[in-house]
C-alpha cells in the first residue's frame, strides 16, 4: 500500500467535492495529494503558493466525477514527508512542497508553502523521509 503524502493533523475536516475532469498530467491526482482548482474550477495538483486542500480521492484525465477534498483553513496542520532526514532543526523553519502526484514532500529551506511546527511522532527523529507537522503559510492558501 502506498504511503499517503499529506494527512490532516489538526482542525476540523472541511470536505467539499470538486470536478476532477481537467486534462493533462497535472490532474493525475491521488489521495493525500495537495490540490488546487484550475481556471475552469477543476482539480489539479497544487502549485507553489496555491493550495486548496488535501485530496481524498483519485482522478485521471478521463474522470468526470466529483472528488472529495479536505479544504484547509488558516491554522490547520498537516503531516507531510520530509525530503531529507528529520532533525529538531526543522522545527520553526519554512518549507516548499515538491508537487509530484502521489509523492509530495516538504523541501526544507523553502519560503513559499509551509511552516514546520513539529516532527510527526509517527517516525523517530533522524528518519530519512520522516514526516513533518506543518501549517500552510497563509499566503499559499486558496480561500473558497
């Protein structure tokens, strides 16, 4: 079973359904992917500074069904794999997200997307690809 990229850690679930019919590789979304809406209101993989929420379904370029998304709000925290070995030094730093279908990771030292508030206890400190607990930076959230 594949490891889910992003998991909500705090805040109340805020599930809404969105159209999953956008064409192209950007719409090959998987559960746990951070997503956003394109100009037609259809789901695609999130991009730097443009995060709507966490996808709870999968969609390919041929889907025409509504896909559930847990829409994130200011202050919500998520768990996301780190691109490197986790250390206490990650806490209090900003990260960017590498937006890859089914394999999104937080890249430490970034400035656009996330703020690390803690290390996820699911992995011990020092785990390569261990998980970080992060808040989405307010400027990166898409409010709907």
